[in-house]
C-alpha cells in the first residue's frame, strides 16, 4: 500500500457523506482502478473503510483513530496550522477567539501576526466585548434567543468609535447578517483604523467552540473585503472539519 495514496483516499472519503465508487475514487485521485483496488481492500480489511454494495465509506477504525488524536489536543493546537496557513495566504494577522465565562466578552487565545510593518496586533488573553468585535458578533449570532436577550438586557453599548453599534436594533441587524452570511465583518468598530473578519468553528456536535479572525488595517481591508471574508470562512470550515463537523 502506498501511504500517500492511502492518506489521499481517506481525506477524499472524509469530505463526502454519500460514499464513492471505485471509479469515482480513481477519477478523483487520478490513479488506475487496477492499482487502487489493492489499496481499498487493505484499508477495508483493517477497518479504515467500509463497503456497502459498490460504495466505499470511512470505517470505524478511521473514526476511532481521529477521536484518539483529537482527545489529546486542544482547540489551540488543532487550529494553529490553519492560522498559519491563513496568515500566509492573506499576509494579515490571524487570531483564535473563545467566549469568556461571563458570556459578554471574547478572549484571544492564539495569534499569528502578520510580518508587515503596519499590521493588526492584539496580545493573547486580550478581551473584546461581544458587541464591538468580529468574533463577538459570531458568538452573538449563535446564542439561543433567551441567552442573547439576557445579553441585550444587561450590556451597555459603549461607543468606541463612530462605527460602533450603540443601539439594540442596529446590533441585531449586524448579528442577523453574521448568521446569514457565515462571517462577521467589522470596519472601524472597536478601533477606528482596524478591521476584522471572523468565522465560526464548530465541533463534531455542531456546537460553536471558537471563532477564527483575520485582523488588519482598515485601509487594506476596504480594498478587498470579499477576499478576506472568504479566507475567514475557509479557515473556519477547515478547522471545523478537523474537529469532526460536517454540514448537513
């Protein structure tokens, strides 16, 4: 069995829920069906694949191995390579945020800083209010109605900049947009010269566990906002997949 081919095959099947035929796998991996058959048989015999009719799926051993690996790693360790990849892709600072116990703030638990001389910077353990930060909007968008209502009732919407939402109607609109678009975009909301693009990270149960954020000077963000929004979405999706999340 050729290991690179086996890993590529497992990754391919991890990205589909419907199963794939021998022909479909061979086409996707661009390998001959004759040589692929032995790899499929070996992985099936070891329990890493299962077969139903002509379709191949991930087997129990693949899920067990993934669970064992993830059990010993923190969200920070799991997300770190994707923060680095996203920084390399965009050239901008990338951060990982989690919800505070008070459910009114987020805390940055990891950061990969841009190498540019003018860049966004926030130290690990820095806190931001939910109402005035891109990752905060992500967490608000995923709260239950009662939890979010309690937040609106208790929080004072302090004006940080001219762009900070200072009334509930405006904040609810932003939260709804975040939920519908799968990404939060803030332009000069916490700091007048900074922008943020944040996307959710889900675990295998579909629960929000963190948010990945791309931060940068406002001037650069304004030139290509869709590029950065899509980069944040991709990072969130990639980390979620590693955690076992699957849409639908």
